[in-house]
C-alpha cells in the first residue's frame, strides 16, 4: 500500500509535469525544448503507471518492481539525452558545434556499455547493495555533466535566466539523487527515510521548470543590465519627514 | 573499502553541488524584472553608490584597486536600503518580506565570503561584490516601487 506522502508527492509531480508541458505548448516553445517535454511526458506517464501497478498488483509484487525499475532506467536515459540537448543548444553557434553531438553520443554509449557490463557481471547480487552503488554512480555522472554544462555556459557567456533555471533544476535533481544513493550505501539504516528524497527532488525540479516556462521570458539575461541614471523617467527622493 | 571511499566522495561533492544549485535557482527566481526600474532614482536620491560600483565591476574591473573600499561602500548602502525596506512605505514596519529575508541572508553570506577571501589573500573578489551590488539593486527597486505606490512620503523633483 502506498503511503500518503508518496501519493501526494506523486500526484503533485505528475500535475506539475503536465502543467509545464501545457505552458510550453501555449508559449509555442515545445519544439525548442522537445527532449525536455518528452522527459516530462514520460515521467507523467511513468508516475501514473506506477500508481496503477501498485493499486492492481501491490507494492511487493514483481510486476510492479520490474515496471518501476525499467521505467526508471528509461527515464535516466532520457535524462542524459536532455543534458545532451542542452549542450547541443548551447554550442549551436560556437566553433565546437560539429564535435558536440559525436562526443555526447560516444559518452552516452560508454555510460550505457559500462553499466550493462557491470550489471551483467554482478547479476547474482543485482538486488543488493550493488544496485544502490550503480544508481549512485549513474546519477553522479549526471551531476558531473550538469556541472560541466554550467561551466561551459559561463565560459561561453551563454547564460540566460531561463537556461540558468532549467540547468539548476537538473542540477538539483541529479545531485540530490547521487547524494541520496551514496548515503543509502554508507548507512543502510537510513534507507526508509532516504527513499523520500528522490521524489521530492524531482518535484522541486519540475516546479522550477514550470515557473521558468511560465514567468521567465526567453532570452532574458541572467544578470540585469546596469541602468543608467540619465535614463531616469521619474525622479523620486525620500522626504526627510 | 574503495567503494566506501567513492561513496563518501560522491556524498560530499553531490551535497556541496546540491547547495550550489539550490542557491543558483533561488537567486535566479528572486532576480525578477521590474516593469519600471527605480533603482537608479533611489540611488541618486539617497546618494547611494551600488549602481556605480556594479557598473565599474562589470565594465572595467581591472582598473579597480581598492576592493576593501568598495566593500565598505556596499555595506553602507546595504544599511541604508535595509532601513528603508523595513521602515519606508510599508505596512510591516520593522520587518522584511520572505523574499527580502532570503536576499538579506544571501547578502550576509556573500559579505562573509568576500571578507574570508580577503583574509586568506584570494585576489578575485569581483564576482562576490558584483552579486552584492545586484542584491542592493533589487532592494533599491523594491523601495522605489513602494514609494511610488504609497506616494505620501515621496516628492517629485
């Protein structure tokens, strides 16, 4: 049986995901952020599917287990593609453009290959601490990639307020997951309490994205330009009274 | 043993980066645009220098030699603006709003960070001072908007 906390967070995150997609469509920026929208729609479907499987087959069932973890793996793959799409978007006008896609593709297949090899070699202990360690490492790759994205953004002076918020959301999601799995690996006693963190981190990320698409216009600079005193339209001063 | 070491490393670095991302997101959310920018008027009317400092830091940082002087000036501007925030044209006299409180905390942390850098002789203070000036610009805008919304204590020049 699913707890109240999990149910509330699941419904909240599903609503926010769908809300972000709707705002994106309304703003006519669906195609510009197509991977992000696919990720949100997939997460929405996965969350609802998870709730359905728990209700029909139960929390302890193998069917639910396979559905959840397979779905989570696919979400991670789309997450990597999302980071790749951000890199692609950022380097679109730079001289590095021809090298970005092949580099990201090689990196992606390297991560998938190494993970597959690890899983295959440790198949007998897959559902023990190995799974937690693998998840921790996978999410840490996401943390490093997101930080690399941030550094490139600063180096290229390509930061817009919208981009900063979108990347910050990804950073929150990946670093909260990586830290959470590392803590689970180090202290198995905390496992029950720590399982509450990933859904919360996801909800925070989606809430931030919804805010971004809703309130932050495309192309707004991350740092406001300095206003010139001579451009003042209304001169006000605080009275001494 | 190696796996434990890796996990500790992942935990520490991810934890620090989580704080970094949360701060970055909070800053970007708070850095909203105002329909009418009053920060210049407020700075001019109260002889505050945060805009001039921000301009200098953004446009010709290599010409700035006295960072300590800039920090002192920004701190003085901060005192004046936070006084106005708490007392000018507000129904919550003596208090900050939630957003202002967050930015005040951010400013204090930056102040500490810049002083720490100065203490250990780290040469680059620019980014910290620039962020402090940006926070003051936000405060200036808030004060300006309040004074225009409740004009009884504002006189047009």
